[in-house]
């Protein structure tokens, strides 16, 4: 099958190659043909690099787009309803008044909503008071609003809260044994991944209070300012750490479907990718687990990450089903002996 | 035009991302810069832009580039100069206009004024304004992470057609991003040539470039 593109149109041929690579691994013959085309003229190579950039840019918006599609569906009013509203104007007004009364009544009783994201999904949505919550991949939380308290129960995963200021109604996020109390600010909370893990809090703007509520008693309150992060473990003092603003942004890169690493170990980086896709990265070379990695990667592209790691550390990335193995080239030769 | 060394042919995902973040958003401004000053040179802006991408994609390391806009302008200028020097008939006024442009300090690139969110929102609007089937295939691939084969099954079309939709998506987005967007961020029909996937003539088809064997 031949893509119908004008061979003179470098952008079109470049797009065809990028789409072909996106379909799956090129066969040896195709690879030779592509390389011949790329090396023949620097402008062709440039057009190809540009098409790759466009493709990468599209991948960056993936998470944003998913959130937008969801909110779009929520606000769309079916045509039949609109027609009904037009022809029964008065009835509609009565209905609207009844609905308003219902909402006013609801304002006095707790409103509970559950939100969850599946793996690889990032969702940004408004809360009833106008605050915004952004749920990272594989996150689950319950919103419990009462007249004097805006409560969030973070069950798993991580979320960023951009809180509208309301002194009379504190915004309280609880997760495992920790609670985070804010008035008006922007901060993220990550639920512990297992019993030994900590609840992690990151403050982007303003300040929050972090309390350990082990055994149901509020204790060891720590005040966190902007650009500080803290970890609360059961039965251990709260650890507070100051961060550079740049590093705060990096830690929140997941909102744009990206993962940023600043000298994290390879093992940590590989673990973080697990939250975003079913593909697992396994490091077969134990001496490499502690190597530090730096860079910004698409969260839904563990394969691309493994490939660039392999390239920069002189390893081989090999995919078997849903697992990518990173191993040293010598391991193969030993395997073949 | 020059040949590219085999060793630099591979464009890493990381480099593609760097180009997407630092070069792509500056491209409309680069083209405006070229058009304003190169009208008399007889140099094709597309050629220059592609040369610039080739240089940036082929660099060993981009970490040292602190000011991408200044770097873009420097690359563009040297490309234009090389093209002019190689031309068989050298137009004097072209060099004169280059002199004029050397005296001018490249102003701050527009990239730093456009925040990351704005960029993502614009790209999002562009994706949403792609032709229906193309958009669907593109969204399934990029947002939902389905493989081209899975998309083919879900949409009830052949894998080749899916590949064409993806190709068309990249091509239309590339064109729209390079030339800047309308105020509403949509791809207007008039600005996009539909040569390729749907509108190719019989002749184009028979001479079409074969990316397969």
C-alpha cells in the first residue's frame, strides 16, 4: 500500500514516515529506504524532525484533551431537552425554581461525590465552591462538602488542589493517617502506596497545616509554606524539605501528561512510569538501579523512556509482551554462549 | 541542501519533545521574520525552516542552548547566507537586505510570552478541528493510546487507512502550527491543502512515494 503523497512535498513524505513508524517497527527494507530518504537532503531530514516534533506536541496534550472531552460531555444539553425548554417556557421556569430550591436544601446537607481516574488518565475538574482539583493517573477521592467544611478524602493516587479562599470554610484533605488543612492555596497530596509509605504533600502557593492523626488524635502539626514538601509516615516525625520553584513545577509535570526526573534513581523513575501504563520497566542490571536520570518524558511512553535510558547508559532495551527489560549488552552474549 | 550523516539520522523522543517545546511555538514568528526580510532574496521560507530543524535535530546536545529564539535566528541567517552564496546568479540587493538584518538585534522570541498552558490549549483546539475520521483516529492513538491495529478494529477500517489518517493528522497539524493559528485556534479549510490521503489525483497516486517496500 502506498500513501498518496507527492514525493516533492517533503512535509507530506515526512509525515508519512512518522505515521508509518507510529504503526510499528520498520522492517529492514523499509528502514533502509527511510534512511536513504533522510540522508539524501538535509531539508528532508529537517522536515522529518519537524513532523516528529508535531507528533510529540500532540502527545503532550493527550492528558489535557482527555480532561476536556470529559467536561465537554458533562455540559452538553441534549437537543430534545433544549426543544422542550423552548416550547414549555413556563413549565421550565417552575422546574428551574424547584431545582434551585432543591439545591439550596442540598447546601445544608453534606454533598458527597466520588471521582476516580483510570491508569494513564489525568482529570481536571471544578468543585462545588469553584476550587479546582486535578486527579493524577489511577487516583480515587471522595468530596464531602458541608456548610462549615470543605472535605476531601484521598483514597489512592495523587491530586493537586487549587483552593478558592474561604476563611469560614476550611479546605481539609485527609489521606491515611494525615490531614492537610488549607484556607486558600494550591497544593498536592499523594496517598501512600503501601503501609510503610508516607503521605506526601507539596505546596505550590500559600500555606497549609499538616497533622498526623494516628489513633484518631491530631498531633504533630507542621506548617508548610510555598515551595515546601513534607512526608508523614505513621509513627515518625513529619519531615519538611524546601524545594526550588522549578522543582515544584517538575513534580507537578504529571498535570501535562509528563514525568520530570531530576537526578532520581533509575529504579524510582521506572516505578513512577508504572502508574501511567500497563507496560513495566524491569532493570536486569542491578548495578544500574542506582544510576541517576534527568529529563522530561511523556508519562504514557515508557518505551520511549526505556529507549533513551538504554541509549544514554549503554544498555539494551528489549520488549517482551508488557515488560521492557533493560540489560547490559554483555548479558546477551553470555546468554548465547 | 546537504547530505546528512547516517550517525545523526535517529531523532530521539527527547529531542522531538525539545523541538516541540522550544522550536515549534517559535516557528510562526520565524516565518514572519523570514518573510519580512527575505522577500527580495528569492529564498523559500520552507527550505530555511527545514534546514533549521535539520541543524537542531542533528546537534549532539541541546542542553547548552539557553536562548532558543536567538539560536533559531542564527541558524536561519547562516542557512540563507549559504543558499545565496551557492546560487548561480547572486542578487546584490539580497546581501544588502542581509546586512540590514545583521544590524538589527533579534528581539525576544514570542515563546517566552506564550506559557505552556496556552500552547497546549492551542494544540488541543487544533486537534479538535481536524476532519472527523482523522480526528477520531488521532485521538484514539494519542489520547487513549490504542495501537493503529486496535484503532482499525474499533473503527472498522483497514490498518493502512488508519496510518493515512495519522499521517494526515500530523501533516495538517504541522501546517497549522508552522503558520500560526486563527484567533479561535481552528484549522480553516482554506489554509490547508488537502493533497494526500483523500484528495490526491490519479497521477499523484501512481507516482506516490512508497514508504513500504
